[in-house]
């Protein structure tokens, strides 16, 4: 299913801090979601309506919204096999503020 990808301002700043290669990989995944569908990228459920897009060593935490929109709340570089609770909590906090 196709979705429009929207990013919070904080997530845009986190993307800007990534390397150009990482930024391109994320942009490629976001374009796939918008043009082909979410099922064509690696993703998984985390908790409480929060999901993760896996782009090599970068993760985008998001939630689904009405009207087929994905809201990207947080972007970080993967350092462990499991999503750190700190990032999950921060993404949840940001999403509550929207």
C-alpha cells in the first residue's frame, strides 16, 4: 500500500546530520514507500503503534496516520540489534506532541 511520507522537524534535522550516502538511502526508501508501497521496504512493529523502517544502518521510527500518511518521528544510526528504549520513548513523546 502506498503512503505519503511526512517528517517531523526534529527528524529532518536528524536526517541532515547523516552522511550523504545515508541520506540518499533513506530518500530511496521513502520514495519506494510513496511510489510502490510500504511492503517493499524492511519494517517492523516496535510497540504502541510505533514502527521502524530499516535502511541499512539507519532506522526511522514512525506511526501510521489517517489518509495513508506515514509520520517519521525519529531517525538514528543503528548501534545494537534491538531498538534502544530511549529512542522508542523519544519518538513516542514527539508523536504525542503533534
